[in-house]
């Protein structure tokens, strides 16, 4: 994962807007492609801070705890992580609720093994058991 600084120019006013996006590289049949994961927003971060922020977000997504960096980066990473979770949970198909099966409980201490009608590997296993 990496962070890209996007620059958009409003053609009517000529004003330039900068914002950050969290991107990832995926492998397709046509070759590697980049995919935008989350719009981070407009933050004034250096390139080094952007790299650290991408690392913090990636570790949060993987569930890995790392050394805490600055409070500013941790706060941004938490907000982006929440956005990422909300976005990925929206696109997951809902699974139908599975029917609950009731199985009888077996007491292994009182159960006994009787002779089997099968011959072969079951009988060999029974003899060596």
C-alpha cells in the first residue's frame, strides 16, 4: 500500500486542490494495476510522513501492533482504517444464515466398540487400536 498526492485544478476558478489517496497494487491478467482504496483527505504531510502513514494503515488492516508514531499520524490512520472497513463491508455479499443442526452428544467414556462388518483397513485399524 502507498499514498498518492492527487492534484485537481478547478478550471472555472483556477484553484488547485490537493488531497491524499490510499492505493494498492494488484496483479491482473493485463499486468499490475493500481487500485484506489480510500480517499484520505487534505492533510499537509511530508513524503516521509505519507510513507509512515501508509505503513501504519497497512499494519492496522493486517491486525499487527507496531510502535506508536506521532499522535497526528495515529489519528489520521485510525480515521482511514474506519473508512476502509466501512467501504470493504459495504461490498461484501451477505451470507444466508445457516440452519442449525442438532447432533446427539456422545459420551466417549461409556461408548464401546463392537465388531465391524467391514474387512480391510477398518479391521486392521481396530486390531491395532
